């Protein structure tokens, strides 16, 4: 999942990808009456009017947005009046309206439906937006005003949210280098500009590499084991990409690929795995390794300039974990149990291979295929039995939405009158428990070649009482689109992803803040995944599950015997699952704990050594993301932050144990979680917020139990 950081001051670019939005054209206009971003959209909640937006509109909107933002900021800095909360911080929160509008839409379209023109713009505009950020947070006069207010903090008697905003800005300025000398600031600006350009380049290289890595198969027999629907989808993908009469298996962003679970031809499995593993390491124009080494070097240099021992130490200052040493200690509690279980799982799989006279040692491309056989043998559970009960639209409306209604009282109505950027996108108006309209929710679930891999949530429009805006939220995923006339059947893992991303959506939908900088999901990385992972639990709640797990043809509920098998198998393969995530999280930390001045080896050698040092180099269990295609950490804002998925898993499992102790899925419990977590944004110290809800600091025991590691 990706959540984009969206300060009111800068529309931050994260992932950027290729597309074909409605009405796209290269024409644009600087004329304020013609450009749709120069004024608020007339649609409900200022939702983007995609029927009017053209590719050429973004660049002039960014240009004018940057110009206005800088003029507004300079006016605040030059104000001759003594600095006050209103004339400085509130004024900053109100600044940058055009930049906010164009950034919210561009972040979506350039990630989910991009094209070459938008890709070029993403590389052009990224350093400009970074320069805006630097011009704000490295502005000496502006910082002196913020600092003067901060020093009088105790006397101001601000309300809690305003006090939190003051603290937020002061720390942001200090972390950004506001106390540096002028020469050091100029050096930092140069490094920031270079990093932004390289991150945008990395994103575009990876998108192209992933698209080019799709496995092309010439004989249908090579796809033995796939369902007819999956084979039809592969034929459609090949035809769409100019290869009629063949079959294409697109590559998703993770190392392992969904089809590895079903393909019976070992050679095809190996080809598919290696296509994924080597996607960005072909020594061509899409090879990401040179960009990665330079980004890592730049981040290390920035850490030194800011007086920190490494980049991880710098970026973790405002997170719940606070230090990389805390994160490493957290890993130490998980690695032994995870790898021990993974090794036991590998032995079980090898036994199956040997029983079948396979005469080969288990390899990464074999794991999913044979683990599915182990699962079937142990639990009599087959993925092909399950998928017919998970039709995507039914899961959304009778699962994801139903759970939200039961917990929080909100309801949904599809809006087919609002324009979208691509035909697969659906839009829903969201109504609060009293029936009042409160938000819009867009969902874009199917994979496209011009869409970034993975799944994410963000705001097109953020909530703010100060600005008078309500949330316009979106979820983007990458599920396989069925051939025409076929149902969109998904795995239970995909179901969980839908609940996960909608958990982020709820965090944004229930935002109730005055200030945009503190609204909704604008929290620390190691807290922001808490609401989303918490929401995953409702996918398997008996009341919710029986409401959506119905056969797409017969409409009959899933037989209880099959439900029981799914429950029994819940902790199956958790050694593998946790180890691959730990490997990725540890890689992230190792890259960002490099001391300034260290000479980095090549990318692959660094990766091999890092995993070896922490005993996560299990040959059959590759990292969930290899360094060369680890989009989260090189472009999506998760640098030294991928651990957050595991850290927040600890939070969500502990919080869900509270629900189990207090009656589970009830409106009363849901309202308490909404009031104390989902609606609070970043208005309170996050550790305190969790403690207020749970009654104690996070406990790792529920996580270990949920993973079957106790």
C-alpha cells in the first residue's frame, strides 16, 4: 500500500506510471479560465472533473501553483508584524491551493493511468516540488517566526490540535535543516533536488522494466494448471500488447507471482520467477541499480549534513519507533521464530517433492506450487475451491462496505454520473450514520500496463475544516482483469487486500481535523498502516464473511466445511510470509543505516551481505522485494520505513484483541475505534493515542499468536 505524504505546502510526488485517461490530449492552457486546476471543481466535494482535464493542463497548473505558493510563503516570512499562530501557521496551512489541487489529481493519474507525457512531466516536476519544499523549510526568516511562536508555546494556551500543529511545524523545520548554515542549506537543496529527480527516474525505469518483463508464452500447454479464465486473461493481455496468438503473464510488483501457485510445468514457473527477479537488472536503460546507488549515497550525505549517524536515524526521529536500534530490536524478536517456521515449512514441501520423485531441491519458484499441495493435504483446501465465492464486486459491496456499515453506521451509493479517469473505475458517495453525505470513494481494482504495481490509498481532496473540504478518497489495486463475460474471481489474499486498502480509506473518510497537515492519514509511517491492517481482521469475521462469501453462480453461501478449512489453514505458510517481509524490511534498514562516507559495493553484493548478516538469507525464501524493484523505499516515501507494516501489525493485532475482549463487531465498539483512532488524524502523540484506546503500550504477543508463532 502506498499513502502519499501531502503537506499543504507541497504536493509530494510518489509513484508515477503510464495511461489513457478520458479526453487526454497534449494541449494545455495557462489561461486561468480554461485550466481546470485554476479554480475549485464544481463537482461534489471538489472531485476532479476528468471530462475536462487534459495532459497539457498539469504543467501550467504546477507552474502557476508553485508561483502562487512561493509568493504566499514569502509574504508570510516578510510580514512586519510579530509572529502569531494565525499570521504564520494558519496562513501556511491556507497556502498553495492550486498546487494542492493539481498534486492530488496528478498523484493519482500518474500512478494509476499514466502515459509518456505524464512520465516525462513527473521527472521534470519532481525536483521543482522539492525546491518548493526546501524554499519553505529552509527559509531562515520563516523559521524564525515559527521558532518565536514555539518558544512561547506554554503561554499561548492553544487548543490541543493547534498545539500539535505548532509542534509539527517546528520539528519539520528542524528536521529539514532550518538550523544549518546558509552554505549547508544550499548543499542540502542540491542533494534534495538530485534525489527527487533520481526517484522519479527510478519509478519510470521500474514501470518500463516491469512491463517488459511480462512472460510471453507461445504454447498454451506451457500454462497447464491455470484456470480457463486465467488463460483467457493471458491471451487477452498478449493480444492487447500486440502479440495475438500467444499468452502473456504480466509481472506484479512483488518477487513471487500469483500464477506460480498453479503452473504445473516447472520450466514455466522458473521462467516466470526469473522474469520477476531480474526485471530491473538487465544492464539496459531500465536497469535501476545505478540510480539506487546514487540515491543511497545522497541520503547518507544528507544524514551527515543534518548531524545524524545515518539516514535511518534521521528519518525515524518523528516515528513511533524513534530509532533504528528500536526497529532492529523489534526484528530480533521476530526473526528466529519466523525463519525456524519457514525452514520447517521448507522441509514439509521437500518431503512432498521427494514423495513425487521430483529429484530436485526446492527452489523459490517451487514454493507456492508445492505449498499449495501441502495445504491441500494438511487442510484439504484448494484455492480453486475458494475463488468462486469471492467475486470482486460482491466482496466490495457485501463485504468491505457491509463491515463498515456494521461498525460505523456509514452507507454507500454508487455515482455513475461523476466522470472517471478510466472505464474500470467505480465511484461511491459515502453517507454518515445520520444519513448526511460525507465523502466520495473511488476504486480502481484491475491491473493495467500503465499502472504502478501494488495497492494503495490516497486523497484526491483532503479533509480540512479550515479549508472547508471533505474527503475524496481512492483505492487502487492490481487484480487480474477477467476476459469479457467472465467473472472477476479473486483469492482470499486479494480479499484481504481490499479490506486493507479500505482501512486506509476509513482513516481518511473519518478525518475530522481543522488543519490539513494533521488530517486523516497524515501520521507517522509506523502508525498509518495500523487502521488498514486492523481492518483486515473483518474479512474473516464470521458475520461479515458469511455476508459476502457466496458462490458467484448459485449465490449459495460458502459451505461451513470449507469455511472451517480456511480457518484451520489461517496460520499456514506464515513462516514464509513473515520471513519474506522481514527480509525486505531489513534490507530497507540496512541500506539506510549505512554510515556517511562508506563506499558502497554493487547493489547485489550489498543485498546478499545484508541478508546474510541477519540470517534472513534462506535460499528458498526470497525477499518480498529485491533492492532493484523496491519501489516503496526508493520512490514511495518508505525509506527506512518498510518495517512499519510489521510494527503496525503489532498494533492492529493488539487492538483487535481488545475487540475480541469486548464483544467483537458491534456499533458501540466501532464508534469507540472511530472516535479514538480513525477520526483523530495526527492531533495527538500517536503512542498516547494507542495507549488511550488499548489501555497499555503495544504488546507483541497477539501478533505472534495471530501468526501461529507461539
